[in-house]
C-alpha cells in the first residue's frame, strides 16, 4: 500500500503525526503548510482513511490527569465467539483498541473511563460475558514517541 501513496499523501502523513494544527480550521492550516487547498487535504485524508492507511485522527488524552481511570484487559475468547464478544466489547464508548493476539489470552483491549466507578461498572459487565480475563492496569508509564517517515 505504501508504494501507492502520492507525494501529497506522504507529506500529509508525515506532517499530521506530530504536528497537527490546533486551529479552528486545521485542514486549511495543513493545506497552507504543504501547499494545497483545504478541500484537497480533506479529500486526501478521507481517501487515506477509506483505504486503511489512517485509522483515526484525534487527541490522545491522559486519562489519569483528567480524573479518569483506565486499564488494559487480556481475555480468552473461544474462536467461535470472537466476533460476538468483540462486537459486545466495542459497544463501550470507552474502548479505544480491541485486537486479537496469539496465545492463551487472545483478545486485548484498552478501556478508559471517566471515573474509577465507571471502570468498575464496565469490568463487571465484561465479567458477565463469561470469559476469563486479566485486568492489567498501568503500574508505570513509559511514554515513547513514534513517527513513521513515509
């Protein structure tokens, strides 16, 4: 897929990773920065999203700093129930990532809630699904920056 990106796609991807403009018209600012129109920026980003190069454009919020609570959950789900359980987990607005991995615990997802009480409420609902899981809260955060040069 990366070989099918044009120069504008590459410049947009490289720019928005760490320097997304916090302005009332961010796509206009991006266009001004790389020399294309606001509409062209929006069209390129929509296409990059449609083809799966970009999953989401949005902020990363430090849940703990705003009084919230979060955890990583590793769950074992039988192969025949993966789609059903994933759909149920994804109904929570507070789930930001949900993915399969090989191993004893095959479904992993992140839950970020507005409060510890809300997190506990969701954990109870997850427990009611009947699959074993591990709750893996952050003990120590090691924040790294990742930038992909395309």
